[in-house]
């Protein structure tokens, strides 16, 4: 089998047609092995912050196999099933006792889109059908469907699909050095609400950002101000916890660490832990009651919603996190990992802010001559860093949002909760070697540009 596959040598329609994709053969824990024998430390849980328990977890494979021998699938319109019922109960009892109901979906984009649909239905059922628009931070990523693409303010991410996208509204990210207090973002939100409050159904955001601003959360004043405005204007607060939910930041939900209580929460990724496609939407009692006292229907759904095989895997994921005390592990080790990473990267001119919570850490790449400025767009430093990291036997994930003007190249570090201290040491060693190599190459390219 080839060590890497190009677009002219496959029947697959790849994401990037000019990229040679390394061919992964197997995974064990936080280690990946390619078909040509390369061994790579996975620092971002399968590349998309999914495999929270590592790769090839025998207990999850066994849970899937056992359920498949009974019944793996049927359409949720016709039946319920034991794994779905038990997983919903467990999510309410263990993960989010403040929530009342759970709707299962296949993954993150579906969860966020379902969350927005539910927010819209809430207002319709209450006799407020003019409410449909969403306000959200501009520098964000919420999914790849037409509904979720509309939630970001990044036009470069939305193109060429903008003709299909809803006209939602956005506020700037409240982050250093632009808005460290959160007051400027609240002022923009006030202007939006003054002009369009009768149409505003929800405020959607990540309590701690994933790929778009990895590890970032607005300051407490912003959350307090958002809660005040929800009370005054009547919109719902919806948290996209597709990345952060199920322990990624050291608590079951990132909402547990934020001074505001969301009305609806979307989760995904870690719930299936890379062993089954699974996401969910959780809502508070007043949201469910609006439908219960109204039409009594929330009919839209997806083919694999609540499938017994996926839910059986999700139930075992929760059990393993509890049995192995992984929530406590991430909560305890995460702050020290952030400190270690901050110290390890402190001497590099291209590294800006280093931030994070739990095992969701990130850092920004900056111009070495002017740390307050982004690197030139055409350098595509994020892609360069990912490529160089792979050369050093490390898998990381970066994003390249300069064209939108809200942030520079960002890199996320999000290992499995099961990673050992020794493996974290290897991760940091390879990350430092990667940054040293990238900094050298970027400085050389900048020097050629200016000569």
C-alpha cells in the first residue's frame, strides 16, 4: 500500500486536490502508524479533537460489536431503544443535570443545526414567529452544513456558498489585544439588539473555542453582560460544545466553568470518541415545555439519530471516563500542561498568545518583526506548521484565518485524555523542534520578501 495518496491516484474526492495524503494503517493510544511504517504522535485526537480515549479502544469496539449482534440500526421515527434511553438518562444525571431532554444526532454539524432549529421552534411555539436570526462571534467555526456555515462571520470560510446562507449577525471576538475586557463586543451586541431585537432568536457561541481560536474564552464581564441582555431581550443562549463537551476542558461541559447558564447545548466529537458517529442536543425544561405545550412536534431529524449501536458506544465512553477518573486527570494535568507549553514556546519570535483549558490548548503565530501583527496571508504559516510537525512525527491541526481580519494562524493541541506524562513530554519536545524549524523557514521567507 502506498505511503501517501495523491488526487490523481485515488477514486476518493479529497478535500485538497493538491495534497498528498499520508496513508494511515492503524492507531493505538495516541500513536498512529502509516502504511510506510512512520510512527506519529497524535496531539489532536484524530485531527479533529474526537478520539478522546485514544485510538483502538477495545472496550468501545466490544460495546459496538455486542450491540451489533442484537440490533445496530433502525429509523428513530418508528422505535426507541435501550441504549438511547440509557444514554439520555446518563447525560442528564451525570453530565448536565440542569438540562431536561436530549436529542441524538450523528455528529457536530447536525447537533449545531438541530440546536438552531430548536431555538427557532421555541419562539414559534410561544407565538413569536418573527424571531429567526442568530447573533454569534465572527471568528468561529460551527460546522459545514449551510445552516451552520451561516453562523460564522468569516466570509472566506463561507465562500462560495454565501447565496445559500441565512443573514445572521456577528460581533467581533472579545480578545486581547483588541477587546480584553469584553465591553466592545457587548457594545456591538447592544447596537445589533437595538436595531434588530424583534428578529433575534438566539446567541450561539463556543464557551471555549475549538479550531477557530483554540482554547480561548471571553472574559467574565462578557458572559455577565450576555446574561443581562438575554433577560432583557428574550433570546436564547446556545452553546456549541461539540469540541468542549464530555471532558475536553476538565469538566463534563465547558458551561460548568462559565458564569452563564445556556438554554441549549450541542455536543459531539468526544461523545462517540471516534468509535461511532454521535452527537446530541440538550435543552432546559422551559425550551422543551414550549414544544410540549404547543405543537408537540420536533419532527426534523437525520437517518442515524439515536441509533442503538452509536448510543451503546456513547454510553461506554461515559463509563470509561468515570471509571478511569479522566475528568479529574484532564482538570489536574491541563493547567500544568499549559504552563509547560507556555514556557517551552516562550523563546520563539513567531509564537504569540498561548492559552487553553484542560486538554484544549492553542497558540497563535505572529510576525517575528511585529508581534502585534499577523503573518502575511500568502505564507500560509498554519499549513507549513502542520507539514513540518508531521516531519517531526507529530500530528497537530492549524487554521489560517488572516483573510477575515480577526485572527492570525492558530494551532490547536488537544491530545487524548489518556495520554501519559511521558507521552506529553515527547509531544512538547517534538512541538519545540517543529516551531524552531518553522521559525527558521518563515524568517528566511520574510527576508527574501523584503530584499
